[in-house]
C-alpha cells in the first residue's frame, strides 16, 4: 500500500510518462515499493535517482527506465521463503489494461532503440529502500536484487542478493560507481561498509559506493556451516583442520536449500553485472581485496566494456589453484619476518634464536598432536587440549597475513618454545576467519576452480622446504573429494588480458599473496601498474594507500600517480609483551 498522502506507483508512472520528451523534463524513478523524495543527480539513473532527459545516456536507456517503472507498478509476488529469508519463487500477475496500454505507447515511441524484456524484468527484481547504517553518514539504500540460482536455465529457485548503496555525498556524482569485492572466498562485500568511514571516504564525495554480497555470502542465501570453527569447542577447534565428518555434514546441510555447483566465481560475476545494469551504471570501478582481486579479474574478462578501473589489493590470479599458494607464500613471509627481527635491535634482543625455536616447536609434532594447556574460552579455566600440527601451522599462517598480526608472531613462537601455548590460542581464536566466511562458497570455489587443477608435481614443488608442508593442501583436496563442483574448464586459469587501467598493491611481507602473483598479472595489463611495498602485508589501510587510491579513481589512470609515500611504510614495532586486549579477559 502506498503511504498516506502520496500517489500510487501507477499514478506516478503515468505522470512521468506524460513528461517524457521535454528538453528540461525528467523522470523520477523510485525504489521498488518505496515512494518519497529523491535527490536530483544528472548524468546517470538508478532506481532512486533523477534522470534528466538531456542526460548523456542514450534514449533507449530512458525508455527502459520508464518501462521498468510501469512494470514495477503492475506486479505482484507470491513468496515462499526459507529460514534464511533469502530464497524465493515468484509469479508475475498480468499487467492491467490501463498501464498496459500506456506502456505499450512508450514501447512504440522507443521502438527504434534496442529495448529488451530483460531490462524491464531487471527493474522489477530490484528492491531498495532508504536505510540508516551505524556510523555511516549520508544517503544509504538497502535492499535486494533477485537472480536465478541457475542462471543458464533461467528458471527454478531464486536468490535475493543483498545490496547496500551509499550515495555520493557531493552534489555532482560521477557516472561510475565503486564496487568493492571482498575476500575469502566467502566473505560478504557488505562487511566492507566500514571502509566508507576511512579509506573509501574521500572517493564517496563524488562516487556512489555499491556493496553486493556475492551469492552464498552475507545476506545472499548464506552458505554457512561449522567446520570446527567454534572456539567454545577447543577439542575440535584445535584438532586437525577441515575434518571430513564436518565437511560432509556441512555439504548435507547446505544442499537442502542450494545447488552447490552454482556458486562459482564466473556465475557470481554475471550476477554482479546484472546488478550493475539494474542500478543503471554503465561503467564501474572495481576494488578487489584478496580473493576479491580474482573476482575482479574474472569480471574484467567477462564484462570488459563495463569496467572503468580496477584497484586490486593483495593480488592473486585465477591460476593460483587455491590452496596451492598457501605454503610457499607463508614461508616467504616467515623468512622475511626472521630477517626483519634479526635486523631489529629490540626484536633480536628479546628473541635471538627465533628461527631455531620455531624449528624446535614444529619438531614436537613429529610424533602426533601435543597435549598442551589452554584457557577454556567460556569458563576461563585452564584445561588440557590436544593441539594438532595442522591446526598450529594454520594458526601461525593466518597470523602471517598482515603486519598488524605479524608483530606478535615472534613472541607467540617464543612462548610456544617455552611450552606456553596460551598466546598462540588467543591469537588463533582472534584471527580465525571461520565465522566470517561462508564455508559453502569457500569450498565450491576452491574445489571447482583450484583443487582439480593441482598436479602431484606442483604439490611436491610448492610445499617443499616450507613450514606449512603438504598437509594443508592434502587436507583441502580430501575435503573437496565429494563436494559438488561447478563447471570450470582449464581456460579459467588463463591470464586475464585487459586494457582497463589497473593499479595493484602487493605487500612484500604478505603471507597470503606475495608480489609474484601481481607480477605475473601485470604482463597482460598494458595499462596496469603494480606497487610493491616492502613492509606491507595482506591489508588495505593507512593514509598513504587512501591517497593513492583516491588519486587513481580521480585520474582514471595508474601511470603518473605519485606513490612515493609507500617508501615510508614500516612494520609496527615487534611486540615483546602482549597488550591487555590480546587476552580473553
């Protein structure tokens, strides 16, 4: 029902149609199911902005706007929602005679263009409303866009993709919007909204920020399950990683409301492009973080005409064959940490035999799991726990991602050498990504896009002489054995070739995706540039990177950017004691 005192969508649609064609007229396009005042933004339209009729957009785009609005006003839906309230089936009622005739008139007036039924239906699947987000200023829109789970069949179960749009704070927004893509795989893009208060803040002055939770993540039919991720169960949490029984239970649970084969990166990037089109952006700026850099490159390959720029942080490429990259990347970061600790007077003074101590701790696992004392995260009492090698190594590997956590690694190793594993426990619980990652998406993507292409020789070569060793990859391969796999061919591993301006940020001490991945990608990006930063990890923070990113978006080119500030980036000081917040108290 329309709000009291406000015209219905049908009346508004007719009023807009009557104004079509005037040199100074425009069309107010409201959110699906939402009526109210909108802000006039010339040069581009989306589902909640004002379209000037003298906009640089082609006339057929304006026609699609009005037609989509007409169809919006004439639809009804029957929803059958699951417990996640994100999957539904829909039916569309016949269009009324009055609006049907009026919309037909617009079709005739636009018949010379290239209008397609898909454009109107995409408008009907978009639902956005004004919303308030804690700590976020300005106009925000929250809602969903509905896609078929099986995009090829175009029928059956549908997914409502969660969307948050932070409107530009300026009066003259640029026509291109910024689309951040999160990592994991399995982390939701809406989890990056906090960046709007920091590193993405300056670009929001003249750009919309659009956060779309990838299918299977966040609010988009989340494929979440517990793979020994709950730290309240210390026995499972510190047992062997990726336990087959937990993976099996996860698969059986998720298959009840999802076809797990259909949550791969290429399908998700087609979703993203459909959302882009529904919101009315012709070109977008991609901001990829970690796995999001892979997703960005896949989008660039599949929809190159709609990419203005790509900013990639913690660069990986489609051919990394995750989890194959983990052992060598982690060892590289650890080697640099040993060297940096040795060169640092304070660190070397506190831990003069750090590398040797680490070797001793690892050797203790040669005969199996260790019985160690830890702190029960609920009762806070000291308890005995069996700690597996795979869990210990994974915890250290995750701590090596960013320099913010690396600063504690020497102290953690030293305490473990002294048979005190509580600091390791505290770090592992704080850094574990399990709760924030949709495991179903994580397994579908890695089991479809990485594991099938790993050869025995690669497994041996990439794990030899690394502290992670082959076990991490082997356990992942076992987890993927019975996991449903998407249709990914070997061509997926080919380098992405693009003329799009690309700026890549690669940290030398990144324990997840070191500089060599960006170096390999750069060979096929003639308008690309890679900044290799000696003391940066797997992170996107600080004034230096904020200013570089802002200039890149403003210029639309990476060639002449001043990146001299990166030479001043340093590690945080190595910790010789743990701060109060590090513990469980």
